[in-house]
């Protein structure tokens, strides 16, 4: 099983090195970024299981709010000593936990494990199993019937994830472009056609006549896990 990945945002180099060492000691892969925008871009294109962030010198509430608007993974704030009000407003903004520096390695890892467990208990989706493939949404992996892995890119899997929130139902072009590609998506509607075709090449027995990923002309896409060709809902 691949190691979980923590996205780390901390402007202080010494603190960042300590946190990276602690996370790697705990068995996590670590990806460091300098800004929230970089973190969101990474999470759109790669698997990320949690975000660990020191907002200084930025506003913690704004930063957490921006992250929470774009991702459902746990967000843990680790920052200098703050008063109770700072903690409350950060949690209200969507943070899963709030710790004051210096934080002990074992406490940091324990709080991270607890946040990840809460996410898993809150409704981790069951794998999608068909005659032609299996998609494990929680693990962000897909497999052929013989067990070999289907090599999806981060963007391809993000598109699948959004569609599988409403299997068998139409998801509009506008929603897909916004959720997968963000503001630039509205300016590039061709993205949807290109990436849908890539996914069909990897999943469909006959990509020219798709059973699972179907287009509603001018409207959007439908991912029908039953592989039926019934009407779009």
C-alpha cells in the first residue's frame, strides 16, 4: 500500500525541515509548497491525503477557507502560540485541528492520524466494481479485471471522482470544468472532450461506443457504473 502524502505549507525553513522530518518518521510522503495556490494545484493533479500548514504571516482564516473550498482532505494548522479566539475562528473556517509551536513529534503524528481516521469513518466510498474495471476512489487507483493497474493521471482521476459523486446522473460541463480545472476551465471547454476521450481509452471495452462514460451533447458527462445505455438522468 503506498504511503499517504501530506502537503506541507510552512514559510519558515527551519520549521519546515523539522516538520518534514517528523512526517517522514511517521511514514508519510511529504510534498512542500510555498503558497495555498500551489497546494491547491498539487491537490488537483496528485493524490494528497492531508494538508499541514503554518499560515504565518498570512491570515489563518482566509488561508484555511481557501483550502477548504477546494479540498475535503484534513487541514491541520501548526503555528505560533495563539489565543483561544484564533483557534476557534480557524476551526470554524474549516480546519480539522490547530496546534501551537513547538509541537512534539508524537503529538503531531497522533493528531494527523486522528484527522485521517475521521475522514475514513465519515463515509469512505466503496470501490466501483464492473466487468471491465475496478475503481477504488478512496485510494485513487483503478485496475483491470486481471489486477493490473490502470495508469490514470491526477487530472483524469479528479474528473472521475467528480463524476462518481453522482453515478448515472448528468454532471454539467460548467461544474466539471470548474471543479477539475478551476477558473481557467471556463476558458478551455475543450479540456473536457480531450480528457473524457483519454479516460474512455483506458476504461471502455470499445471507446468508440462507450458504455460507462457517456456524453450528453452540449450538456455534460454521465458516468454510468452499470454500463447501460439508458437515458441521461
